[in-house]
C-alpha cells in the first residue's frame, strides 16, 4: 500500500468511526437530560409525599435515575473522547495527503525557534528549515514539546556518526509502524501540553522544598478523622437527637443540626485552614499537574514506548531508560489521578466546599503530590526527554514511510567527497522535481556552477543543503544514493541588508563570508570537513573588485581544506586562479524556442555556461532595451 493509499484508507476508517460515535453521543445526551430531570423530580416528589411507601418508592426510583445519570455522564465523556480521537486521526490523514502533495496551505504552521540567533547560525536562514514552505512544516508538528525541541536540535546541529547510524535504524523500524506512529501523534494532539506548562511542571518536580511543614500532614489526618467521627456519631444519634427528616420538619432538622452538631467545631477549623492555605495549595496544583487529560496522554505515550517490542538498538535503549526504577507510565498515571483529584476545586466547585470542609481534601491531595515528587521527581525530566527523542524519531520516520525510494545516506569519516545520484529538492512536489547527479570534493576543491537567470542555481544549493541537514539528523534524503563525510555546513545564499544594524547588502555579505572563513580556518575539525554553499558571492559591488574579493575568499577556503559549491554569473572567474586549478565546472542553461519563448530544464551539465538571458527576459515582460 502506498503512502497516499494509506492516508486515504485511514481517513475513510476514522470518518466512519467519528460518525458512529456522534450518533451515540446524540442519544446519550438526550438520555442524560431525561434521567437527571426525572431523578430530581421523583426525589422531590417523594420528600413531599405523605405516604411512607410513596416516599420509599419515589426515593429509590429517583436515586436510581440519578445514578443512571452519573453512569451516562461517564459513558458520554468516553464517547466524546472517541469522537475527538477520530477527528484528530482524520486531521492527521489529511495532513499526510497534503504533505505528499506539498500543499503548503493545507499544512499546519510550525513556530520558529525563538531561542536561536538566526544571523549567527551557519545555515538556518538560508535553507528553508522554518516558514511557509519549509522542512518543519513539511514534517509537521511533533506530538510533544520535547519532541519539537529535540527535532529542532537535530536539524540545527550535525549529530555524531554513531548517533546518525542509530537513528537510521530506529527510523527504519518506526517507518513500518504506521498505526503506532498515528496513535502517538493522536495522543500528542489531544494532550495539548505546551512548553511553558512543561517547564513549570519540571520546576515543581525538581524542587526539593516541601510546600507545607511536615507537621501539617498528621494535623490534617487528625482533623479529618475527628470531623468524620463526629459526623458519624451525630448521624447515628449519639450526639443530639434529631427528628425524622420530612418535608414538614426540614427547618427544625437543620436548626437542631446547627445547634447540637458537635462536628461544627472541627469543620470551622478546617474551613479556616483551607482559606489560610488556599493560595499556596492552588500554586502547587497549578505547577504540579499538566491537567488530568494531558497527564493521561503523556502516560499513554510513555506506555506506547515501553510496551512495544523494539529491535533497533536506540529504541531499546530508550525503552530501558523508561523502565529503570519502575514503570514510568504507571508513575505518570498515578500523578494523573492526583491531578484529577486536584481539579475538584475547579471542576465541581459546588461540591468542593462541603467536601473540603469535612475532609481537608486539598491538603491530602497536596501531600499525595509531595510523596509522588519524592519518589519520582528526579526522574521526570529524563522520562520526558526520552519520550521527546522517540517522538522526534517518529517524525523523521515519516520521510521513510512516505518516500520509500529515497536513499539512506552513507556517512563515513573515511570519505572526502559528497557524491549524490538523482538528487532533488525535498520540498518540491514529485511531479515538478528535477533530479541531478553531483560530486563535491576532495579537500581543497570546489564546484563552480554558472548559468543564466532562473535556471536553477540557487535551488540546487538549497537542495544540497537540506539533504545534508537531513542526512546528519539521521533521516533519509531525496536522492537515489548519497554518500558523504561528516560535515560542518555553512551557507551564504539569502543575504539581506539591515537598517537596524546599519549594514548594507555588501557589508552583510562580507560578514557572512567572514563567518565561513573563520569557521574553516579557526575551528578546524579533523573528523569533519567544512562544506560551504555560496550563491552569487558579493554581487553588490563592481565586477573588478568582486573578482578580486571572490578569489581571496576562495583561496582561504581552499587552503583550509574546505569543500563546497559556488554559483556565479561572472564567467571570467572560471579562468582565474585559484579557481581555475581547483574548480570543477558545471552549468545550467535555458532553451529558446522558435516562437521566442524560453524554458528551463534545470539539468546540471558539465562545463561553463555558454549563454545569458537577462535581455531576453526583459523583452518577455515588455521592457525593450535600447
């Protein structure tokens, strides 16, 4: 089954499930209304009835209806959850089809990293990693904040060769587990956790300071025991003698309860404590829980990693990390239950006050959270980081599943060249993508590409750069085969002037070139070759000075043993040293037809370009040179 067929089949399956659950939800909604109002009406009628048998029968029937209402509420919530799950899966299937078609308008946006200096990064600004038609938008959002952060790190920094090999094996295994990846993505979507919430949670989990002094726990237990004991004694008649509860004696019953109920003293203490400590308790609850639903989703994702029978060494290592010291999913489920209990104060405010007054509910939940933190707090960050890594691997495995013909790159420190056959731009739709062969290296050489305007030079540079980034993140690449040494990638493709910094285009270009030269000369790494991509170097100055400057830049890079690709419109550069001796020449060209129109085939050819098209392009848009 092709990727497109899989996504279409999943969309049909989940749509049918959603429609079936929606019909069930509509019926349950009506039954909820009927049982609630029926139960209330019967209970009220029985209390007002003068007949003992009517009171008993009406009360039993009313309570039964109200209990049915409660069961229907639980069932309805589960059905609504199933609807949400189906709709999330439908959205994922639609996103998969849009990804295959490179339909950027239909794909969700992925936020740009706010903690990265775009100008200082060696290639981030040039390679369409973020933005409208970008690598991250093509891959789609990760299921977890940790997965998004991990994926960002992998795309912005090359991994060690051993790590790349481990990721390749993990990605290959995950690519075949389509339903597993779908389930992980659904849980992530429905969990709804964001980075700020996770950071606040981790801050609480790793904070050793208790929220309340140790003596408060036995005090809370003692007050709760005393209060409930007195209430039980009062209800049994051991404290005060209350008349039977009927419609006529409700007022007297309440008056006697207030005057003769000894339990009101500890209740008053409980209420006072609750108001005094409410702010501190709320602050802990806000930090300690991501929300019951979110924690349930995190636990489900952890369980998915823990319970799956893996074979790839990296996935087995992640699984072992989650199982060390106990079951991470079970610990998180326990925290989820505590989180659910903490939501009584917000989710059922009318019930919260009497329950809190009688039992000090919030204090007991708080102490439960503190016990959980003592046992698990030091491990939580590792669990979330492990889940994030598995999530990031799952995202990259989408490439392997969607594009099975793409190559698994070979990254070998013994290699001194980057060689690719049938390499294309990963973000181009398959029906528009043109593939080319390329070989760059060995050390101290470059590929000089010439060609006319719009012929494909800049696109080729981005194709090379994005494939290098994917390769060193562990992902497949858009090529039939791809071999490379470990590389440090630097680019100068998209240069902008800066009014804020007072930089002209020329100065901005010089600053970028200085950064590349410094990286080549000052940060030499015997295990990694510096690979550069330079587009139309220093085009913002006159041809004589540009020629001198470009030759100086190339000399520095060649002397440092760097390899790379450079494009230019200046054909004379090919005959000038050191480029003449070190460069392999290649070019793009245009095709002019008998009717005067011009097309491009975007095929890379050996040798120097033999044509230009600037004047012809001007004529085609209606500007006649004179």
